[in-house]
C-alpha cells in the first residue's frame, strides 16, 4: 500500500550535514554522563564542550565567556537527531560599558572562577565570575548560564559603585547571513532564515534597568539587546526544530510562546511539522484486529525524497493493552503499518507514531525510548484510536405475581350484587301482583 499524498508547495532543500553528528553526539554524551554522575560540580576548565539537554545539544559551550557556538535538535532519550542545524555561529556575548569614563569590557570569567554542574539529558548550569579592569571604577559580573530542554538562559548580575550609569549589551552571530528575518516586539524577538534549514529562534529580555530595545536588521544576522542601569540582565532563548513541512508551524509556535519564554523555560519540544496524518481507527473491545493503518503524506515530505532516498522506519508507542503492530518498508520506500491483537480496554487513545531514519549498525545506544533505535530526521504523528466497550446484555426482570382478590372486593362484584337485589325486588313485586289478581277472581 502506498501512502496517499496531498498537494502543497516545496520549500528550499534542507541541509543534511547534521547527520554526521549522531555518532559524535553519542560519544560526547557518554563522557558527559560520567560528569553528571559525580564530577559535574566543580571548577570548569577554560574550554568549550557540547552539552545535551533532553531535546537539544548545545555545542561549543564556552565556560569562560558563556557563548554557545551552535545548537541542534537531539532527543536524548531516544538518541534521535533532528532536521535543522546552524542555530548560530557563536551567540551569547556580553559587553559592559561606562559612558562616563569611556570604558568598555567584554565579559570573561576570572581565572579559576568558573564552576559547572553538567547533567547530560537534564538541566545543566554554568556559573562564571568576571571583574572589569578599568582605570577608575570596577564592577563584578556573575553570569549564570542555564541549559534545559529547548531553552538557554544567560543571566547577568552586575554590582559596583555606579551601576546606574552603565550600559549592558548582549549579542552574537546567527549564521543566517542575508536570509535573516526578524519579528521584534518590545523585549522579544523571533528570528529565522526564511526556511533555509536553520531552527526558528525566540528571544526575550528581562532587566531591572531601562531597556533600550533590540537592534535587528533584515538580512543582518547579528541581533543585539541593550539596557541602561541594569543590575540584573537576562536573556532567554528557545530553539525550535522543523521538518520538511514544518517551517510555518515552527514559526507560528515560537511566535505564540515568545511573550512568556521565562515562564516556559525548560520545556522540551518535538520537531514541528504535521507531514503525516492518520485516519481515525475504530475498534471493538475483545474483538481481534488485523488492520492496515491509513495515512496521508504531505507533498513537501514526498518532494524532499524522504521515503524514496532513505531507509525510513516507523514505530508506534503507547498502544492500548492487547494491541501490537508491524512496520514493513515497501519497495517504493513507503511504510505499511498493521495493527494487530485483541484490545482488552475500552476508551479513546492517541498512540504516537514516529517515522525516522535509523542510524546504521555499529552505533549502539542505551537510551531507547520512545524509539527502539537511534536515528535522525523524525516525523511525529498521532493515531486517534477509539475502542468501543463490550455491549452489556439487557437484564429483563419478570413482573411480580399478584394474588387474586376476593370477589366482593371488586367493582364488578359490587355491581353484580346490586343487580341481583334489584332483580329480586322486581320478582317479588310480580308475585304480589299475581296473588292480588287471583283474589279478585
């Protein structure tokens, strides 16, 4: 069976350079896992490293400046890589300026004053303490960089004699060059590369100083934010992955949450893109099933040669008890998924379907949920599954027997007696009349 295809339009071809990261990410995670088991807290070396959260691998995290070289979607639990790459080319630079004394300083931690708590697949925190080296007044800046889910947060605490006069600036390079587009609103920004293969990014600034605004220019990939008189300056960033048909979805999603990025901090998001849609399935509790699932494939995914140029597999998770499935790749690359078994529970269920490209043999992983093998370029969908309960036979209760009442107790009985009495009176009167006639004779 071939999946049915719907008609849409094709975006620019996505970059596949991230595929090579699957093996490297697996090796890097193993080392970081050792750190998280006992060596996570302590002085950080003056170096950069790759740090995986539950859903993103942040690469080249510098533990002296706080900048991050790049980021890409990577589901830690299943070891499945995402679609997009090149989130930025070094982002997270902080500059403190004193306009009065004409001083400027790029944040860098003092030697030996960086600590880190790295938890692979969880929440990682790096803390750095730097001090300006100005001729007049000097200031202490403590940076706390937190990585969790699809989020990164740079939080700066600034202290010193004349903080009210200082200017704080945060910037970096996105790597999207002249394809950069921005949606700026007060303290927030949404950026993308017009669908060329970079993640969609959202940014939000929180400060106790006077926020001077974001500087964003279409076609310029170096957005910056500035505040005056801040003792607290924090930037929250979210990176969102998208597949062949998911760019618009990812952009709309980030736009919907950017106003409250601090409140959403730490959330993990799957790759955006509803490329595959399953037809609803109706079953009967206790009745065996052997049914091929029907689904449609968005034209964008087909035009990306997802099935024809790759060995794609599909897996179903969270099936109701009593049900299982098979997933078989056809000669044309399409996948036939067959639902089998006998459902033992009734109700409405939404098992997850994951299509992805498995990593070639020789790259094992010990993290096998929700998929049973590592891979890349996932397409997520759900199956609406309705299982009707076993009909309960109606119980018919016979009417209770009633005793036959005494004759005199019924209306019929009373009427009968009255009729007999009247008849007796008539007969009596007739007898009297007959006797009277006989006497006259």
